[in-house]
């Protein structure tokens, strides 16, 4: 890990958290990712070699601990108290970006949009108990191709190979920007569909229910309200 050679706490802190990909890795750890593959799934474009290096650097910095899995195959990654304390730093960065930056096509990798929806903003209480498979077909981005959202017993996971149960709903995303803007609560589902960048077919009841599974708009709306109130003080 490189040093700025300055005693300033901003410089010292930046040595830990400001390396490329490190904030993303920390975000995934704090979102509950505990295995190498889970962390990698939320960082499309990050090479496995660089991820391994960054994880070792964070361990040396005292931000996470690496332990063997109980079965001895692979490792588990857990944030330390120092690592968990970085949540407020990441939230501050996110709050600043919510206020001062825009989501553009460069930020709209649909693979990550689907992963973050499933990992962080899925409304589990509104998911069906029956098994449901939603196939997503992405025409752009690093994760272009097919992905599947497998839902069962009010839980969901993203699969990058066909789970083999047939597709109940199919979502074709030719323009990832309205998909990302909808997930972030910037446009309604109906507006995202009217853009022409998203097409949905399948069981009518599930097609109607699908947008209700996204809790992101309400969470982000509440966050924006708090930020606006804080900035007005």
C-alpha cells in the first residue's frame, strides 16, 4: 500500500480507502458479502488477481479479517470494527454523489444494477413464495448476455447460468440507463418501459408485481430527504 508520507489524517485514511476498487470492495463487504465469489459478483470488471491483492491490503490495514471456511475450502472475509466504522465514510461519499453527480450510460452496467437490487434493495416480503424465474437479457455492459433471478420462499438470488426451471418472466434490456435510473428511484417503472429500453413479457401477474420488488426508490428518496434537510440547517 502506497503512502503519501503525510501525517494528515485525510492522507492516512486515503492510503487505506482511496485505492482503485477498494471502496467497492468495502461496500460489498458491508453489504454482507463474505466469500471471494460474493465480493467479486458485485464488482464486475475487477480482476480476481487485483481483488485478492486488495483484500490482503485491507487485512494488513486492520480493516478486515480473513478466516478459513469451516469446511476448509476457501476463506471468509469479515470487516473488523475499524472496517464497519467505514460505513459512515462510504455513506458520506454516496450522499455527496446523490446530490452532485448524475447517473449516465457509463454508470449503468445492468449486471451490477441487477446484483445491487437483489443484494441490497429487494423487497423480500413482497416476493412470491412459489418458485419464480425471471430471465434478464442484457444487450450492453460488461455483463451482457443472460442472467436469471431465481425466487423461492420470499428469497432471491442472481444466477449467471440457467437454473433449469423455465422462465416465468423475461426482461430484455437494450438500453441500461433507464434500468439503472429506475432502480435508483429517478424514474418510474412505467417511464422506464416507455423509454423503449426495457421490454417485459411473461405471466401477467408477475410482470405487474416485478417493479414492486424494488425497494430502492423509497430508500433513496428517504436518503435524499435527509440530505436536503441536513444541508438546509
